[in-house]
């Protein structure tokens, strides 16, 4: 090993001293107050280069963002070669490196370990970096670049991008068949698929809440490629308001009300994206002036229903077929609608994008969404091959060919690497236009069951252990029977409890036929959690 290189890494590291913090690479990478991150960022620059070496010099992405968190926070996540999230074993390497007191030694050990088990080791190392609009991102990117230089990796700083744009670019860099590896290539691929799909259709305008973040910039940029096919107005574009403050997809989903910064009008269409533009939710005002939210569940049922129709009419037969992946947070009405109305199989997995993404690969067309608006569609190689074969077939009837071409355009419109608010919005808009649906028509597919979430402060959230995709608890003992008893007395009742992956709390979800019952079920379950899982502070009341 090259001692001079490790010495160099160590010398540079003194610029980024590690504060007294225990870091964990969680479901969303590292995410903290920005001032606690320079040392982490430096180390993640090193890890990204190491990961690239371990992947035979394929390009690895490093995204600096804290998504829907406050502007004072920031974070970092690494992106694997096919644009997917970092492999689980490397999450542990990331945590180890971030916490090490002797970074030179830790990196030396890690390099040795990784190299010894690695098939296609390369001595180069290639990374691409991007950040959202947080001011702290500028210096944080610089720390990662310093690391890459010291560790003799090659790097490209792509400036400000949405998280899904960087995922897309990483994928295209390593797999040029997927598209052109640039921001422009992204707009071109997606806009041309959208224009193909909506050719000769008239689309009504959409109002977008950009959360005062990167989404606002990039929706506006995409608008230039859409040739006025979709009139778009972007609000909360960052010129005056603060990032994610009382606006954005998370605010709208959690508070179930309109973001600040836009005046809602009956009959208009609205969508909100989050701070790094990988989530989207829709909303509108009904005739009575009530706020109506169309969340990730509504988006996944819309997309799955459309795929179902088009698959039937295009006569493509698939072995593993179409399926939808949800989490326990999916509204019970959405699951029932998929099951009994659309007859589409539904799988339920643990919270966290990586679990949904993985499961969606079990289907030929796997639609996955979290209720919070993060999701996309994955297509199997078999599906792609069958589709191309059918399109090439000379005997394919013209009316079938039209459907197949729609299917192909729809596939090209999807960013398969990760949930993407720009791509997701254009998918929704294309489907609504094809069906001639308003948001109200879409909303009426099914009625959400009233639901309520609560969080309970406990001494140690790890005392709560779940099973069955987080739908049941195994520990603390006695909690599940209590939940079962409470649920049994409530019409359409359902409730589950899980430790948060991002906050030091235990979360409770409850739904029921009426708002009052959902509220009281959530409260009763929260009180049981407080009693049995070591609640601290005031008991829920
Ligand atoms: C992270 C996850 C998100 C999940 C949320 C749950 C990713 C990229 N993000 O933000 O999917 O919904 O955690 O948070 O996986 P919780 O564990 O605190 O409820
Ligand atoms: Mg996000």
C-alpha cells in the first residue's frame, strides 16, 4: 500500500477534526446539524473513492442534502453504481470510518479488508458529487473533494442537483444505455418520453410548491424542455422564503394543509416536493373549500391501475406480472382498492426506501411508494426484452402497437434509480391526461380511512422489536396482545407500533372508520407503549 497516500490523507484530515459525536449511517445516510458534518464529509469523500475502487472503478455518487429537514441541517449519502442506494455492508463501513479516532489506521484497515474480498479491485476511483441548495453544502462538498484529492481519486463536482438527478447521472455514467450522463441528458430523456405520451392531448396547468429548494430550480429547468405541453407555475422558489419552512411535501403530508406561499383556488391542481425533490404529493380544494391530499398511496394506485389497463390491452404476458409494494403506513383503503378493485398483488415491507426498492424487483413491473410520496417503478429485464420484441414484431396489430409504444414511453419517463418528484409528476400528469381525469376523479377511486400518528419519547427505543413488516411487535412482551384488544373494539381499526429509524422515539399509527375512533385508538395504543416500553416525560393524554 502506498504509505505516502495514507500520510497525505491523515495530514489533510487535521483540517476536519472530529467532534465528540456518535455518528450512524442510517436509512437516509448521515444527517445532522451542518456544523457537525465537515469531518464526516471528509471521510465520506474517502469512502466514496474506496467504494469505486472496490467496484472496479465504476463511478460512485456522493449527495449532500438533508432532504425535508430544516435549512440548518445537512447530510450525505452515497450512491452505488446502478444508481441504487449504498449496499448495506458499506453502511457499516461508513459508520466505522465516521467514528474512528485514528482515521489513517481505519482507512488502511478498511482498504485491506475490502481489497482482500474484492473480485475487480481497481487502483483508480471515480466519484461525482452534487448538493441541494443549503448554503452549508458549499463547504461540505469542499471537504469531500479535499479527501478525494488526498486519496488520489478522480472526481467531478456537478454543483446543485436534485437527489434523483444525481442517482440518474451515476447510473448513466456506468450504464450508458440508460441515458446521457448529464443534467441535460436527464431533461431530454424524460421530456421526450412525456411529449410522446401526451402528444395531441391538452393538459391543464399545475402549481408546484418547490419547498424553497432545489426542486423549484429544476422544475423550472424541466419546463423549458416541455414545449408548453404542460403549463407549470412554481411557487416557493427560494427567492424569499426559507427551505422547507411551512412548505414542501413533508409539511403538506404531515400537517394535511396547504403550504404557505401559495393561495389555493378551487379547481386548480397543486403538488409539493421536498427539499431534495425525491418526494411529491398532490392536493386540491374541493367545491366546499376543503383541503384534499393525494399522497404516495394515491399515486401508486393511479400508476398501478394505468399499467394494469395498458398491459391488458397490449396483450403482453409476463411471468412475474405487475405488483405494488407498500409499507404498514399505507392507508388500508389503498390496499383494499389494489386488492379487490384492481386485482393487483400487494407486498408489504419495512419502512425505508431500500426495502421497498428491493421488493419491487420481485415483479416484472414493480410499483413502490411510501405514503409520504417517495416512490418509483422498476421494470425487469424480461419485461424490457418482451416489450422490445413485441414492438419489433412485423405482425403486431397497429392498435396494439400504439399501446406498446405508450408502455415504452412510460418506461422511459420513469427514473428507475430512486423516487423522483419531477419524473413522478410527469407520470401522474400523463396518466391523468390520458384518462381525462381531474384530481377529484382520481381522488374518488377510494376514500382514505381516517388515521392518526403519534410519537412517544422512551428511554430506549430499541426495547421495541417488530416483525411481519413492522405490523406486529414481539417486544416488549405483552404489548401486542394489548394492541390487539384495543383494535378489536374499533370498526375498520388497525394500529401498529415501531421504533423510528431517524429519531429517538417510538411511533404509533392508527386508522379507523371515523376520525374520532382513529384519534382515540392512537391515544390508547400510545399510552400502552408509554407503560410497557419505558415512556419518559408526560404520559400521552
Ligand atoms: C427515512 C427514509 C424514509 C422513511 C423515513 C422513516 C430513505 C431514503 N428515507 O427518511 O423512506 O419513510 O426514514 O422515518 O430510506 P422514521 O424511521 O423516523 O419513521
Ligand atoms: Mg427527500
